[in-house]
């Protein structure tokens, strides 16, 4: 059954919800959003599959930039 607030159809495709995986792996904000966009790419709107994947890449790049910034700050 589609519950648009608690369990939208594009969230519940598969054996587990993406949020359960993200929380179990403790991925944090950036990586969690990347996994979310990859897992749901095109399921809400097939015409936006590429856009969803581009969003995932954006979050991964943001996470990498933050890690690099931390490395730079630790070297000081």
C-alpha cells in the first residue's frame, strides 16, 4: 500500500527501505543522500533518472571536498 507520507512507493521498492540501510551503515548526511538518490533514481519520475544520479554525484563530491578540507586542516 502506498502511504505518501510514511512509505511512498518510490521509497519502499525492494526488501528494505533505503533509510534503514543508511542508518544501519551510519553513512551520514552526504553519503546517505547519495545512496538515496542512487537507489531511487528514476522511480519517482523516470524522466529524471539522470538528474537523480547527478544529485548523487554532487553529494559524493561534496563529501570528498569536506574530507580533503579536513586533511588540509590536520596538516597545519
